[in-house]
């Protein structure tokens, strides 16, 4: 990796993300772009705003000073850190900053009002996931200044559209030095497949991807339970899932499975845009 983007809002969760990003930057010798979006509305910034320009400048300086204080951390020592300030909270700008600096990864903390409960639904993190072509690593409750994911699970439905996501996951696993585990979750009901049918589908997918990788078929009652239970069983440090970009995680497999995995997994989750 050459560059990593970390959006921060001074919360505990964003600092956890910053620690993980710092760990990755040290390992990869990457530059860290730390992004903060000031909560200034266009009305305030415009000439017709209801406060003076002097007050606007004062607010901006206060935000910049707080940002500078936030970045005064010992774990950022010996890392090239570039602060980036935006005046508005426009989450599509995170993807624009990532594109401008040719970022390899965006790292974000889960920032729901209730901690890990339903963090993705309508959250800032999901807004970034929806607009980003760059993989987004979502850091959950655990602090990890030394982020070394050894076991990396990638779960998808093994439809051909997920081939690009697999390739990105494989590249990321190689960068991180992780062992990549591919898993297909077989569930009861209309989606159930015999072992022969599941193996045929997986084989067709791997042929399309031109990959000779092993895939575990794991049976469970739901896809999200299967992904989480399989990940727990092998001691996964990281879970990867594909996303359809602007349609968000709600179209991963069926229903809100991607959101459920992101919300309820103890391990960090990384998304790869299809």
C-alpha cells in the first residue's frame, strides 16, 4: 500500500480506526491521509450567512486546532501523516479524497449512536461504503495498535459478478500477509444446494476468476450466521464481503445480510466494491 485514508470525527471509534490505520501504514510504509470534515453548513459559509465571516474564520481555526491536537499521538510517530480538512460533511468527498491520492484503503470506525448496535444502517460508514471504489475497512470495538490479521475470511454468493471482489480480497490478503479462507454458506429452504451443485457452482466461479483456490462449504440456518459462525470457528481476524456500491450492503446476497454481518461480527469487516 502507498496511501491510506482515515476519516476522523474525534470520537473514540475514529481513534481506534486511526490506530489501526497507523499500524498498517507502518507495516506498508504508506502515507496516512487523515480526513476531518468540519460541520459548517453552506448557509454559514455563504455571504448571506447568519454569522460574520470573522466568526466563520474563528470556527475554522478552532476546528483546525482541535484536529492538530487530535493528531498529536505517539503511535503516529515516524509515519508520514497528511491532514486533510473539508468544510462540509459530505461523505462522498471521502471517496473523492481517496481517488485524488490514489488510496489503497479507507479505514473507518463504526460510529453508530449505540456503539456496535446497527452501526451500518443509515450510518456515515455505510455512506462511504456506497460511494467508494476503494476497499473500506470497518473497525469495530477492539483497539488494535498492532493490526496483523492472520486469518482472513472472504464470503460471497459465488456469482460471477463477485469475481472482481475476490481478486481485490486476494490482493489485500497478500499485502497484509493473511491466509485467505473462501467460504460458501449453504442454507436450508429454496437456496439450499446439494454438495454436487454447490461444488459445480464454485468450480464455475473459480474458472471465471482463473483461480485454483479451495472453498469451504459451510451449512447454517442463515447466511449471516454462517459467515459469523465459520469466522469464529477458524479464529478469523478479518471478514471480507462484496458490496454493490451505491446500492450499499443491503444487496449483498439477499435482504440486509451484509449489514447484519457488519453489525454483528466481532472481527473487523472489509468491503470490496463489485
